[in-house]
C-alpha cells in the first residue's frame, strides 16, 4: 500500500479501437457508417481502489489522443491505480473503450518514486503515463491526507463517468439500460426491471442478470488476456485451468417461424427469413453479428457447470480489484537471476519438505536402493558396472547435510502425463545418467480443494515404498513459489 503524494501525467494513447459493443449495430440500415469510418472522443477516468479520482478532457475524433495533463492528490493506503478510457457520447451513458490497472507494488518494486511507462490496455491499445510518488513522512503530523470516499454526483453526467466495470474471467461488465425485452445469456431467464436492468460485457456484448455476473465461467473471447493464458484456453473457476472446454459451435443460417431471442446478447432476432444462426449440435440461436463473440462451449450447460463449481467451493472471482497479469510494457530492471524461478525447499509448506523425514527412514530407503542396484547389476552392460559405488554414509550426507535439490539440478526432457492437479515430467539429474519422473503439483489447486492431507499421504506412501526394491520410491521433494 502507498501513503503519500501521487502525481500522474496522462500523456497519450495508441492503438485504440471501437469495441464490439459500440459497433454491434453497424451495417444495419439507417444506423451509421462502417467501423473504418468511425472515430472516438476519448477521455481517461482515473480512480484509486475503485473510487473515482479525476478525468482528462475529451479529445475529438481520434484513435491516438494526446492529453499531457497532470493530476495530483494525497492518498492513504492506496493499493492500485485504475485507468479507464471512455468515449464521450453526446447522448446517454459514455461508452467503455479500454481499461488497465497499475498496482503500486510494481512501481515501488525497486524503491522507485518515478515511473515513465506504457500500460497495456484491455481489450486493445496502450496508454503512456508518468507516475511520481512521494512517500509521507511518519513523523510529519501536519499533513493530513484525505481518504477517498464515494460521493453522489450532482447530475447524470457526473454519475456517468463513475460507472464501475466488473471484471470476471476477462469480461468487462457494466450496468446497462435495456431498451427492449432481453433474456440472460447465463440462466436463460427474462431480465426484469425498468432502469439498468442487467450487466452487459463491453467487449463481447453478452447480457446477463446482475445476480449472475459472478457465476460466469467462460472466458471473454474478445479479451486480450485470453491469448496470454498458459497452455490452452479453458472454462475456468477461480483462475485454475481445471475444466478445459474448447468445443466450437457449428453455426448455419436458419429461418425462424416464431419470435426467437439471441442466446448471446439476449435481444430479438429481427427479420422474416434467415434472421440468425443456429448451432447444428446444441441448437444455440445467435445474431450474425454475435457469432464471433460466442465462447467455444458447444453442448455445455454453463448454469449447471457454475452450480457444480460453486458446490465444490470454486467460484470465479471479481477481478475489478486485482490484476491477473502484468500490464506494464516497460522491461523489468531486475537481474535474470532474481526473476528466474527460485527453488525454495523446506521453507513454506510441509508437503515438499524433505527435512521432516526421519534419518532412519532415509537409511532404510537408501539401503533398499543399493539392494536394488546389486540385483540389477547382472542385467547391466559391463561398462556400466565400472561406475564408482556410493556408500550409505555418502548418500545420507548428500540427502541430509549436502546440497538440496531444485529445478536447476534437473534437465526436463518431456511431459509424460497431465492431470487435474499437475503433470508428470521426465527429467535427468545433471552430471549423472540418472533419469527420474518428476511430479509437478499446483499449490493453488491443492489448497483450493483442501487436498493437502492427501498429498502428504501420497508422499508418505512413496517413502515407505522404498523398503521394497522393486517399487517406485521417493527420491526427493522440493518446491518453487507456485509449484
């Protein structure tokens, strides 16, 4: 957290574009020009910990605006700086364009008080900002910093610029006034109400109940972060890649004989014939304009999946107050040795701690390994029998008092298998010809499902298996920050 004086300069933005929510009616007769002919009147709204601070002046008809405006304030216990770009609409609420969040811990990582950075925006664009921090002196009691408190706007225009963006699984949900009958794309129920009845994603245009926005389990197809998820895209709960659902829909043009509503944006499919698209497998009905924004979840009941995940204690979290990935484009100034994955054996969790094993248990395990080597000596080639034998005391010194093993001691060759909790990899111990199977577990998944005791039991069983010469035995345990 940061307490002191903050000065922020909003310099310029680049690569901005209209969101799909802003262009969803483009191409309809009488609505407007094509997206290539449209520009923005953008301005930047600043907030600290989801509380509105200030905003820049709008710039007219441009996708690369330049502001060069300074803002200064005294803050107490601020965690993150929020930057949201809106289009200054002459009628109605201002349209969302992009946003980003800059945690103060990233700026203060190297005890810096000045940062000149480009921030990656979602879903598109970059923003150039200059941030200057001046920490408050603990002994100086003359300055009384002001805390941010939400106040009521004097008119609708002031209230419009403070619209909150709820970020769930890459979606940018904002309260929206629905001008026509609309159904929820999550639970398929009708959305009742008179003013701002539901939430609409400003990127993929899906519409849901306010009560359903925390239950959305599919990633937003238009979010920039979906391409930066490790391994494969998936339907996830609470950030874990445990439910990999990537089944595309098979849409074809369809003519409807009765009134039908889009299963994505919830509005009516207009027309007499060929009104929209229907999936040949799951019978999902969507507008032609909504096809590119539909998630690859063919045949999946997202409401039932969400209920199952909730029953398991896994629930998608609101990402409005936190960031999933680093958005600052400036390269890190930390040395490579500090940014590399560091092995921290025996300091955090009891799961991977080797020091908790008794010396007698280690002695029995090593004796069993030596016995197995003697039994297998007749099957080995003659050149392998000339290897220098290791004594029991040497092995114990290596395990107990010697160097503790880590990731840097192995050469990982290939992936042998994957599972819900992690994967098994084939690895070679550096400096030797010994090959091992390394089981990599995800700490967050184990803690989320309360499987710590199961993991400890598995480790004890592998350690006891060392008493038998022909069973898989435990060689070592170590850990990293998240594995």
